[in-house]
C-alpha cells in the first residue's frame, strides 16, 4: 500500500478522509456550545449571524474570512460552513441525543 496515494489507500480500506470523520464531532461540539454547555471556556468562540429568513435553520453562524490558508482549518471556520447547511429539523432540537440521531441521518446524504 506504500505506493498508493492517500485517496486510493482510503478507498481500498473503506475509510473516509480525516475531514469527514472529524465533522460529526465538530458539529456536536458546536451544538453544545450554542445550547450553553461551554459558557466560560467558549466565550466569544462563534458568532451568530443576524438572519430572519424563514427558509434557513435559524441558527446560522457567521463565517469569518481570512487571508492565510492556515486559518481555514480552525474549528470555527470548519464548523460554520457545514453548520449553515444543516436543515432546521436537525439544528432546532432540545437535546443532544436527538441532535446526534438527526445529524447522522443528515450527514448520510453528504458526500
């Protein structure tokens, strides 16, 4: 397997890339933060976008823009893009368990 590139090795082993494997955990942490679980530690971590459109999920996060490519891998940048694409029925739930169940169903449609 040493002669294969990263994508081919993942395909042969039946695995997803690190980014796709990390995504559910990141979105779960963002849900906990937005519901108030990390009040002291995550103060000012994510900012909610002012949005009153009825079509969206209602909990849009503000996406920051950076000049350096290294900042594109920060937690807040990684999470905001995917969080904003989640439907309202996934984001607007009362408990973490329900969120995780609906998130798995929602992410199964994402390539």
